[in-house]
C-alpha cells in the first residue's frame, strides 16, 4: 500500500527481457536506505517487489500482465521514474490510499499554465469514468492528485511547483502515456452498488446478492444512502 507522495526519482540502469516478461535494474536518485529483498516499491505507480539489491541499486521483475497494463514495457535505459516505498503502519497518509495496481493507461491531452501550477487534462478509457469524481483522488504515474474537473472520459488536475520538481511530471507533453489508478474506495463502492445500477444484475441476482451481503435497497434507504 502506498500514499502517492513520491519520495524521489530513480533511473533505469538496465533492462533484461525474457519473452514477454522483464527485469529492471533501478537506481534511486535519492536516499532510500536499508532496502530489503521482497519489499514493495512503486515505480511510476506500479507496485514491484525487490528481488535483489546492492549498493544504491535494486532489481525488480514485471510480469506480462504488469507490462500490458502499464508503461513499464516502454521504459528505456536511462529513463527517469517516480519511486515510493510502501507505507508503514503509523506513517503519515499525506496523499490517499494507493494500491500500486494500475487500472489503465491514460493520455495527456494538454498541459497549460495556471499561475505557478500546471493544469493537465488527461484522457482515459470511458469504462473508468464512474470511478472518477470531481475533488476526488487519482494516482497518475504514482502521483496522488486531486481531480479539479472531470467527464466520462477525461479529468483535469493541477500540478503544484513542488510536485513538478520532485516527479517526472515535468516531462509530460500532449500524447504522453501515464499509468492511472482510480480511487480504491470508489472501486469497492462501485462493486457493492453495481447490482442496482442500470443494466446491472437481474432481479433474482440482486436478491441473491442482497441476501448474501446484507445490502438491500431498504437498508440503504434506512441509513440515508439513497
């Protein structure tokens, strides 16, 4: 589990492909002490496990599934990446809960100045629009951001100067692909209420789901949810 508060950037030192899988050798460009084998580190928002480590470097493996859902398969030697170590219990939650499980690739449509900030419009596959809300949270390349505005297949975020300095966002241009993870809580709400959505499950399936979960229209009404 992560927070989307990028600790620093890293450099891709080497790539080794085996079929449709890949191993990375990565060097943090900031202090990342006491790395241990098996720990989780988010690289551009994708949770990777440390396989081996040495003085200032570590290796990590990405499966076919990870490469197909993220931009990791497009990385080249020398590229910069955002890094965040997994959250420890008791740490400050400065961003929002981020699982490191990327949902989809999104595309930067525009980057415009807004005072000292940069306003970015991001397009994404329409099926994820229900999990995106104004003033909600989203992780883009692992960066926790607040959604200023959104529609069925786009969102807009402001990137403050400190985030521009600390992350690879400064390299975003129209057409740049970024890893997108929608809000974790929104996913669970969508799953729980999916049976009652238009075009959802049949009446019999809704009844069975309600009996199993204890969730019903009457319960939602009684507790003020609808």
